[in-house]
């Protein structure tokens, strides 16, 4: 009789944890599907400028609501903080997204996701270069695994896709570095203003920049004359691959913490490879699987090292 009350809290805590883990996995899968949807949109004949403008146009109402809801919460961010966040948003969301979508025109969705998955290693290297942060032997080992995996997948795709793979991979590397700089510079602001406010303001800045870019490079009214298929895929890109993953990941972190949520995010590259093979007919070879395994092993080592500190 006395064992039942002792087991109940443990079972409830386990269910709560598993629920958070499921949210983190779903968030990673939905966010990673962005590359698949982008590839489908390219098949409809649009370019990266249009893709980004539609994505942000359809997702920004959600972030405007979040910004309005969180603005009055204590402590209130100063206007200087808000301007700082929006400047970071131009770097971490607008520049990174633009480079990413440009790169996706030349490389497979699987390679794109693996390169972006290297972002934590870029944060580590930038911290070492600019803040004299120490890099341990285990961290160097984790990066060796991760970059060896990228080289393997890159070499495989290069043999299939030619010179365009070099350009595409370079653009996506630029996107990962841009987002890493955003993460590095936004650490203090996150603690001061909160994640929700920071993300919403940063994405609002990204939306403004994306629409201004479209207006400068294209006749602006043509943004609203896209085909039904483009609007449908863009709506999926904005809601299921942008807004929903943000909330799923945040709820997951609230339940299980940032470390386990980051580890669950490793499902992203795996799901992208599977979806790309199933939906886009991209090749799925043993070389890609080996490279992906190396990248995941490297990032897992890095995550475990952080969790042990």
C-alpha cells in the first residue's frame, strides 16, 4: 500500500519529461522540414528573395502578437534594447535565412541541415577567437567528428552536383556563422529581456528587411500574385516550419531544460534526410549515413560536455 504514493510522483515526473522530449523532437522535425518546403517552392518557379518574403509575411502576425503581449511584462526592455535586438535580428535571422535559402538552390536538403547543425561549433570557435574562451580537448574532439562528417557528405554531394555544391555549401556555411554570431551576441540580452521578446522582435526586424528587399528587387505587387501552390507551401513554411517549432522548442526547454532539448534536436538532420529521400527523391547512401552519424556524434559530445559543466 505504501509503495503506490511513492511511485506515483515518479511516474508523473517521467511522463512530464517524456512529454517535453516529444515536444523537442517535434520542434526539430518541423523546423528541419523548412528545407524540404523550400525545395518544393523552388520547383514552383520562385526564387530565394520571394521565398523569404512570403515566409516572413505570413509568420510575422504571430510574432507581432507575441511582442505586444510580452512588451509590458517586467522588466520592460528599453528602446535601446529593442533596437539592439532588431539589429541582431537582421544578422541572425534575415542574413542567415537569406544565405540559407540561396544555398538551398545548389545543395541537397540533407547537406544543408548538417551544415546548419554545426552552429554550436561556430559559437565555440568564435568565443575562442574574440573572447579568449578556452576550448577543451573533448570539444576539439567533438568538432573533429562533426567536420569530418561534413567533409564526407560534401564530397559525396560534390561528385553528384558539380561546382554548384561548392557555392551552395559556402552560402549555408555563411548562414550558420551569421546565426552563431547572433547567438554569441544575444546571450546577455536573453537574460535581461527574455527569450520570447527577443525572438519576436528579431523576427519582426527580419520581416521588415525581407519585404524591403523584395520591394527593391522586384515589383512589390507581384508578391501577392503568386500561384495557389506557392501560397499553400509558403503558409506551411511560415506556420509549421517557423512559428510552431519556436513554441514547441520553448515549451520543451521549460519542461526538460536546454541540454536535453538540444540533444533531441539531433533528430532534425536525420528527419531531413528521410523526408528529402521520400518527398524530393534525393539520394540516400551509406556515405551520407556515415557522414551524418559523425556529425551527430560530434554535436552529441559537445552537448554532453556542456551538460557536465
